[in-house]
């Protein structure tokens, strides 16, 4: 499963801000750390601000800080701002999904969506911080860094 | 970035194995949480988990000033689904008014210690996927999805 870029950027920002609630971070600082577009992240932070999840501090040294309790904020709360999660009622838009084959396929896909929904709803930002501290993926080849692509001359 | 580990232990909470005198307190606590007084169920649970101390079965209670504020139930099961012995957690409950004070975490950690002492190195549980409260609790304790998928079917 892959999240849309805006959702991932939002989660990176929220995790950064929740990791040190006493400090404020600018969008550029966060973007630099993750190597992502500062312009895109600025838009994401504005959306998070409108949703009441982060708040901007004005003035010199201003930046963003988390506006909610990390123990109460779930992955679902953040992701659903940027993309739909869970079973969607797609039959109205796609008539073929009302056929027997379409319904059977939707049933299977809904099962996957239900699991994703339960997962995103049950994991708080605080739990994510604990997971990051534990680093259970250390040593796992599945999470190994992808090698940087060398310039191709072909 | 510095990460914050949020945890804590409730003050004055004593975690211990349940004894027969706890039966009424457990029935009352369960009734407060679920809205159902299940005395027969709890008598059977005591017979299975409270009395047989030689088996790796655990019914632990969290006591504060003589009152039961929570409980957790688990046992070691071996070779279910072809898996070596592991600790199963069947139930955890904390009185609603005393939640968010670390009682559930203390119960969980004490049960994990008991499982370790019994020689197992893995714990498992299963719950309804819409039970966000308990699911979030186990997630916050570091539990992740395991290698099994639960399936069911209606019998015609």
C-alpha cells in the first residue's frame, strides 16, 4: 500500500513536531530533513493548520508546532485530510461494480480497506514515536535503503 | 529529532494474581464497563485462570485502596496453528474513570513478565477490528499485526 505524497508529507511533519513538542520547526527545516519539496510541504502544513492539527507561530524564529495531543491524534486523523480511506461507495460512479463480478471484487477490496481503516485508526502519533524509538526494522533487508541511482549513459 | 516515549506507572496501584475474594469486585467492574453482570462467566474464569496456579494461566488484577480497578487475563498455549508456545492475552479492562493513568500498561507489563518467566518469547491477542480503544491500547504497547489472518463463515 502506498499513501499519496501529501499524506506522507503531513505525517512526516506531524511526527517531527510531536517528537519535540517544546520546539517550533519551519516547513523548510522539515522538508530539508526528508529531502522533499518545501513548496509542497508548505501547502500540506496549511491544510494541517486549517484542520487544527498544527499551528503557526509568527515572528522571528517562528515555525509550526503541534496543536493537539499526540496520544489522541491517529494516523487516520491526518491521512483522511488528504485522501479517502476505507470502503468507498464507487458503484454509483462505476456501473460495472454493480454486476456480480463487480460486487464480489468490491467485497474483497472492502475487506482490505476495512483492515487499513482499523490500522490507521488504532495507531496514534505517540505510538508511531515509540515505534521510531524501538526501530524494530533495524537489520531487516525489507527496510534497507534503496541504492541511489547512478547516472545512466544509455 | 528527539522522540518522546510516553509511558508511566499509576501511583499506589498493586498488580497481583486474583484471589477468590476478588470475584465480586471483578463482576462489578466488568458490569460497569460492559453493562452486563456475568457472575457465572466469572466463576468459570476463576476456575480456569484463578485457581490452577501450576498451569501457565494468569488472571491479574490492579488494586487501589482495596478496590479492583482493572484486570488482565492470559495463558500460554502451545502448538496452536502449528506455532511454538506463546502467551495469549484474552481480556484487559480498566475502570473508565481511572483510565489514562498507566494501569493498563502496568497490567500488560506484569503479564508479559509472567509470560517471560513461563519461558515464552512472544505474545498474541485478537479482537474486533472496530474496537478502536483496545486496539489502540495494544498498539501503544508495541504490538503489530502478526502472521495470521482470521477467517470466518456463516453456517447455513
